[in-house]
């Protein structure tokens, strides 16, 4: 029945102190080895390639992201322009490489910030009943809005741009992580060893840091990978709707939108950015699946 | 069943009440002013004040809110500032299109999930499993705008067999065959992610179910695996799938905003964008409230269906 639902969020009970754990007091092995083989490895490689392409953009890109090349208007893929050029004579391959950087900021900066705040709020609020109720209702409220509607509403406040994408990601991820952390806290604090710690005089903060957080780590990591793949999607969708980065700054999403605008004249336009988006999302998804499977095993 | 619904109703109403005030206040905090969009940049202060008083925007926030609630209770949703016309008509027109699209996608996703998960469990063949699992991961990993574009490129540009976007010109009922053509691409695009998530979940629940002792007993009694899956395991796996379905329906509505933009489908997504950018308070309020209401109603519905499928919740009351 609903065990499988609960299982996703519930931390591993009683894993510290089991006999296998004697030599590694920090964390039980397994979840990290999942990344060294099969799905996890494939995912890491995919992410690694995309990240490397983005980081090495200044070295790899033959042109800058905004340089206009005289005489090359919407030309198809060739040796000089691997992905062709766009309607204002910019090299799409170079723009794609620089565009990855925008997505990297969103994935590896915005998501962890939202997650960190969410975890902090979840940890602290769930310790007392009053703050717990307030925080949960607030999380409910934010989660009641579909992400894109929230994005449109937020754009009304701060205007379109990378900053808005950043805010939306943080706003969406905060309650997700807050709630997940809360579930963990509720489960872990009922454990006898936490009660024992309480009895011998451990303070709330110490209990949270020493017992609750380490035991919530695995489900949170799985969620982090999932959230990162969602972030790529949100950036793309927001840019697609015209709420994302402002031109001429490229992002994978905005390049796809430009590709759609020129779909009939230049069908090749969006292929590169599309492939990169799929690679990045697929990589993150594979990692999250590998982590989740290792947890269940 | 009625008693169960009654027990769940208060908390849903509280969320709605808080959300309605939150939306009302939030919408008025957005920088920009409907008066300046309506009056134009050169309007005299007197003219602006007149418009402001006419819209009731000079009243205190709480007074405005209570007046708005009173209007809502009488079924009067107000008049759109910018687009003109009654909010009710605007929302109704968009809602029909969005609901047709979302419900079609949901039915598609459910059908795909049922067929694929039962196939996977009944056949339990290595190749079938590998194929389904691969297709599943791919369907989840492909962002909506990517599948939408690929679908348009394939079926409207390279092989022009289906329309690239829009709704049937004479409504959905006039020419059902035409409606199917217009609906097919956007509905498939929207259904893909939800269908994949649902398939994954249902397959997993069925597998868990098949490890239960009652299945072993049934097998020992000589009942075929297929029959156990169809008559018993499926029924037991469905309640939790309904919960996931409820969550997925919310996701579908959010995804509809994007799919509508890709396929130029005149639904609520475009309307909400237009309303917010135009500071069209009456329209924005109703749309956002509607979005929260749908979420609350779905949650309620999910719980009720859950209770209907699983008597333990109905009687125990721990939902």
C-alpha cells in the first residue's frame, strides 16, 4: 500500500551502530559506490561532459557568444560553424557552449541554495509544534501553485532575467526540501538513541546536527539530483516563455526558443542545445535513480 | 463516504481562505499600477483619482477584500481592466480548452500506465522490462518543450499530417475527427512525463504486491499469474497509484501552461500571463485562486477516492 510512498522519505533507521559500520563511523558505504558503476557512472559521465563543455567554453568556442560574423546569416552546419549561425550572424556552437554556463549556475548554485535554506528551515521549524504547523502550511501554500504559474507571477515582481529564474528555483525547492527534512526529523527524533541523547543532556542543536541531519542525508541527496534535473527544465521552460535570461545572453532554453522561431528556415538550429538539455537532464536523472536504488538495496 | 468528506472539508476551506487573502494582497504588491496602464502616461491627477475611485482601489485593503469576497459569493467575478469583458467569460473560454487538453492527457497517461505496468509484470520478460525501463527513463528525462518541438518537427514540418498548433476552428464538438487531429500532438506531449512517472510507480507497486503471501497462496491453489495480477494485485496496488495520479494532475496543469505556449493553444496559461503582465487585478485574482482551488479539490478528491478504495482509511480516519 502506501509503504513505498513513506519509504521514499523515511531515513534508514538504525544504520549507525550496525556491525558493518564499525570502521566507518560517518556513513554506511553503498550510496557512493552506486556512482562508480552502471547507471550512476553513465549519469556522472553525461553530467561531466556537459559541465566540462560549459567550463571550457572560452577555450573551445571559436567565437564569443555575441560576436556577429559578417556574411554568415542562418547558414547550415559546416566545418566553420558546427551548429550553423543564427538570424543575426552569431555562431550557434559558441553560443551553445556559453549558454551551458547559465544552466550550470541554475543547477549547481540555485538548487543547492534553495535546498540548504529548505533543510535549515525544515530542521529548525519541525523541532517545535507551533513553528512546525506554520512552516508546513506555508510550504503547502507554495506547493499549491504549479511551478510555471509561480514563475509567471514572480516575473511580475522582478521582471524577466536570470535573477528571476534563480528566485523561482529557490522558491520551489525550499518547501520541497523543507518538507523532506521535516519527515526525517519526525522519524529520527523518535529513535531510542536520540531519546537517550536527550536524557543525558544533549541540546536540541546538538541532536539535530549529530543525529538528525546525518540520517536524513540519503533521501536529501536523491532529492537534490532530482531537483537539479527539474531546474534544467524550469530554466528551459522559463526562457521558452520569455521569462528567462535576457538577450543577448545565451542559455540553453533561450537558444531552443530562438531555434523554434527559425524552425522553418533553419531546422538544424535547436538540435545542439536540445541534445545538451537532454544529456544534462538524463545524466542527473540516472544519478538520482542509481542513488535511490542503492538506498533501497 | 459523505461523513469522511465532511471530516476533511474544514482544513481544505482554511487553506482556501488563507490563499484567497494571500493572493489578493500579493497581487496588489506587484510593482506597477493598473491605473497608469488604463489612464495612460499623460493623465491628469484628477483623472487618475477618478479611475482609482471607480475601480475601488482607494479603499483600504481589507474593505476591498471583503467586497471582492461578496462579489464572488454572488457569482460576480468582476470585469477585466484591460482585455475588457467579464472575467467569468474569459476564464470559462480558456478553461474549456485547458480542461479538454489536460483531461485528454490524463486519460492517455492512465491508459499507457495501466497497459505498460500490467504487461511488464505479467510477461516479466528481460527484454520487455529493459525496453520499458529505457523508454520510461527517456520519457521522464525529455523536457516538455523538447518533446513538443520534436513532435511538431516530425508530424507538422517533415511529414505534414497534423496541425502544428491551435484549436479546431469550430469548437471541439462540431467535427470530432478534426478535434482529434488538433488534440493529438499537444495531449501526447503533455501526457508523456506523467504517463512515465505513473507507469514506474504502478509497476513498482505491482511487484511489491506480488511478493505478498496471499499471492503465494493463490499460486499454490493453481491460479495463473496473469489472473492474480488482474483480479487481485491490481486492485490492491491502485489506491497508492491514485495518490500519485492526484499529484500528477497538478503537474499536468502546470505543464499545460508550457504546452499551450508551444502549440499556441488558447487556454488559461496564455490568459494568466497576459493578465499578470497587464496588472489586470480581477483576472489575476480569479485565475490564481482557481489554480489553488483546483489543487485543494484534487487533494480532497484523491483522499476520498483513496478512502473508497481502501476501507481501512475510511473507518480508521487516519488519513
